């Protein structure tokens, strides 16, 4: 995803060399591997840009430097480079998508959506831009528009399990649990992995079908026995079914798998208090019975 610019900028930079017509190719820091830090990359690409290379190479250098600036959180500098690159190649969907990703990282969703929309207009066949725009829509709670984009992704690329999983999460946010379950089921059919069972279990649980939720959490844990959220959520379902002992065991297992899972800590303490209160109540009833 373009949200991960920090890991992507070196890959782009690796394609850039200081080369002019009639000159031998001379690799610079812009063409090195991931051991080069962002500051060195900025210096090398600045030297390349200052040398006034051919427009295509200037675009590559601008984009590489912009990505490095994003890593350094120098967003204004990054936007200047993306703007310059777009002026040189105004019909490049990729450039608009990259600038959109920078806007998203800057928490400027309106501008990110604007640029993703232009990228889609320029190249409607690039599925990733629909995926990324949907993610921005979801962040600003325009779940209906996120679903529209996710549906378009599925129409264009129907054999990828993650696409159904993402739309399922959007449906679940809209409380459309049956549709969410259908999408998670398709994701599971395509690739039966633990996370998809976990998500379907959550949808069943939110719908109130605790037995189906527990069955899905069981399936998730059969594939990843240390999936802390599945253990915690199964504990919540068992607690709801008044099986306190099994719920406590699940909370303990969740914390063993992930001691930082605060919600499991809170619920384990609350369950312990309830169990103590229940024990006291039982003792009191027995005393009265005598």
C-alpha cells in the first residue's frame, strides 16, 4: 500500500542513475540499496535535480526525493517535489497517487481523495488506487463511498481474498452484518486463514449469534493458537453465555499470547470481580438455607 512510503522509497530510488545521453551511467546514492538513509538520498537526488537532467529523469529524482522527505516528515518539501513532478508529467496517474498518499499521511483526507480521484480518472484500471481511496473514505467515516470503491475493486479483481475481507469490514462498520459475513465467507473460501475467521466471528458476535462466533474463533485458533484477539473475543462470547470458567481461561490465554492487550486485562479483572461476587452470593444463599 502506498501508505507505507517509508518502505517504498528505496525501491523507487534504486531505479535512478545519474546518466545523460552520451555519458556513462554512474550510480549515485539515489541508486543504492536500503542501507542509504533518507538524508543521504535527499542530498544525492538534489545534486541530480540541480544538474538539470532530462524531464523523465527529473521526474524520477523528484519522486525519490519526495518519498525521502516523507520519511523525514518534511511534508512541505515532499509536496513541492510532487508538484514539480506533476508539472513535468501531468498525465501520470502514478504521480497523483503518490501525492495522494503523502496527503493521507499528513492527515489531509480531502486532498488525498482529490488526488486519488484524479489518478483513477487518468488510469481507471489500476486497482490499488480504488483500494487506497476506500481506506481514506473509511477514515473519514464515509463508509458508503468506501464500499463503492471496494465493490469496484472486487469487480475488477474478484479472486483476491483481502478485497472481500476489506469490504466485509466496511459492511460491519455499517452494521450490515449479513453482508459482512457473506464477504468474510468468500474470503475464507478463497484462502481459509485465521484472520478471516476472526473477522467473521466478530460479525457473528455483533449480530448476536454467539455459537457461530465461537465456532469461527475456534477455526481461527486452530490455524493460529496464539491469536490473542480470537482468544479474547471467544472469552467474551463464553462470558455472555455465562460460562465464566471457560471465559477466564480464554482471557488468561489471550494475555499469555499478548500481555499488552489492555482490553483483555480489563475484562479479566471485571470477570474476576463478578466471579467473586457470585461466590459470595452463593455462600450467602447456602447460609440462609441452613
